[in-house]
C-alpha cells in the first residue's frame, strides 16, 4: 500500500515537472492512478474486514471457554448427584439386609402394632402375610397386580387403603417404611409387558414397588417416611426351581423399620412368632402372562 501511494505521488510530480504532456499519456497516467487508488481502498477494506473477523473469532473463543467451564460444572454436579444416590441406595440395602437378618423368636415392632398387623394379614390371607419377627408386610404380586402389569388391582387398592390407616395410626406413624419389589428369575418376554415399559425384572420390580408406595401416599402416608427399591430376582425367599417357590418370590414387601422420622413408640415387646405365608395355588397368572409347561400341566409364570 505504501508503494502504491508513493507511485501515485511520483506520477503526479512527473506531470508537474514535465509541464506539457500529450492527452494520451495524461489519460494513461490518470487511469493508472485511479487503479492504484482503487486497489489501495480495497486493501484497506480487506484489512478492516480481517480485523473484524479476528475480533469475532476472539469473542467466540472467549464464549467457548465460558461454556467449557459451564459444562465442567454440570459434569461435576451430576457426579455429585450420582454419588449421593449411590450412598442412599447403599443405606437402603444395608437397612434391608439388617431387617432380613433379625433373629427369630421375638417381634420387631411394639406388640399392639404387631398384633394389629397380624390380624390384618389374617383377614386378607389371599393377598398378603405379615412377618412379625422382621416387621415386614408382604403383598403377593400374583394377586396385587394384573399379569405383566404394575397397576394395583381394585381389591388390592382396598386392602392398601386399610394398611395405610394402620400406618398412620399413633402406634405406627413415626416409623420409616421401605417398599421393596421382587420377582422370580423368569425373564420378561411378553411384548405387551415390554411395551408397557417393564423391560426386564428390574423395571417390573421397581415399577410395582412405586405403585404400591403411590397408593400409600394417596392415603396420606407421609412421603418422607417412604423409600422405594426394586430388587428384581436378586433377593429370593424360596427356590425358583418350582412354581410354588417362584410365586413366593413374586412379592412387594413393606418393611416397617425400627428407625423413625419423628418420635416413635419405644415399648418393644416380645412373644409372637412370624406368621407364615400359605402356599399359593398352582396356575396363578405370572408377571407377563407367558405359559410354562411342567410335569403337572401348563401353568402361568410371573
């Protein structure tokens, strides 16, 4: 650009020194000057555009740096949440194991509450039983839910409403509750079951525990008292080698824990033994309606 400006100046000076020049030479020099001036202007515009583009890129780099910091913060936040959830799950697993390992020969809850729950189970033997030694009410999945479904059946809704009344009574309303879903070890294969969102036993056990806890919340059981977990087929109470054992494993347990969210009764009495569940009848619908053939004829699995 400096050379162009210098050339234009020299051309003008040449014209001044020479005095007279022909019209053709004058016009040629004028054209040269105008061309050089145009090139100079274009170069100046290109330089300004380049500076503007550089400034824009610099701004974009700054934004990328800010976004990078934001993404890193989001990742860190998600990692913290995962760690918190894992800690909660570990605590629930610990409490579940503690409840299941309580020794027999005593009752886990105050005797009036234990007696009320025992009477409640005796009134509904087809639907549930009560383990007094561990403080666990077990709902039988084959009766509580439809085949391949996590929706609570109408009869089970009525029984859960009565159960919620007991849990809200002065004798029980301070205890924490854990709702644990379980299945047998037969895989979910029914397309309708999978289409409903119950992709495998983990989903099905968790979804059924969630719907039972929702019924309790619908009847004013404080949600702060409730924890929900699905164990699929990982916590069997009987052998999965028989249909009777599989039926016992298909269950939703409500553990009434000896820990409290508020004040709770402290007069824990001893005496009664656990109420044993009756063996379920063969041929009860299984969880996804698939038919299984056995030596005694076709029966329906979970």
